[in-house]
């Protein structure tokens, strides 16, 4: 019995040392390698919510607009439309179903407009403003399955301002794109 415990202790020590060695050597790789290695850890911490697919399309849309890429924004809008069509309302409570149904038609219409206007980024941004309000309601009701941030740009819409949701604390403004990429502030953290 003593030998068995000794063997287990040695095996655990060797395993731990090997893991530490692998972690240290992976840190020496390029930034791209590090990002690929860290991605599964981030994905593993995401929880499943009924709106995950809709939110994923929204975040792709936000990133495309931040890069002034109308065609990627249109593709993400179409992804959102598909996610709305596949959404399973039968798993919702009565209160959740009411919120979802209040938001669904409006949000889907904005996503459709964005999807049909790949060559008109300013028009996409107008619909993104309204879509962001709907997405905020969905995330507040269902959760986002990850840390999200509601950001605010005071300059959009002739100084009226606009909000959006982001998966990162770093400001990447979808309303002003590359013209003013860091314009904005974090308004609220959503967990």
C-alpha cells in the first residue's frame, strides 16, 4: 500500500512538472499562437443561454462595423436572421417569452435591413443603433453566457449618442469605425 501511494505521488509530481513546462514553452510562441491557444479557454467559460446564436451574430456584426466592412456586417445580419428563425421559444418561461416576442420582430427587421445593405454602411449603422437596444433587452432577460459590456458613443447620430454591446472592455466603436475607433466609454458591465 505504501508503494502504491509513493508511485501515485511521483506520477502527480511528474505530470504537474510536465504541464508547467508545456505552459512555459507555449508562452514563447507568437501572438497568433497564444491567441489560438487561449481561445478554447475563453470558449469553455461561456455558458449556454437561449440567445447564444443571436448574440454571436450580433457580436460579429458589431466587429464588422467597427472595421467599416459592410459585406461582413451584411453576412452577420443574415446570420442573426437565421438564428431568430431557429429560436426555440418552447424552452422559455412565460415572462421570458413575452420579452422575446416584444423584441423579436423589431430586432429581426433591423438584422434583415443590415443584411440587405452591404454597400451602405451608414444605413447599416442606423439599424445597428436600434438593434443594439433590442439586444440589450434580450441579454438583460436571458443573460449573455459571457461577460459583456454596454458601451456608449456620445458622437453618433448628430451628438444624440448610441449604445452597443461588446465582448471586450476595449472600445472598438461600430458607429464611427476606423475614423474614431476608440471613441466611447463602458456604460455597464453585464454578467
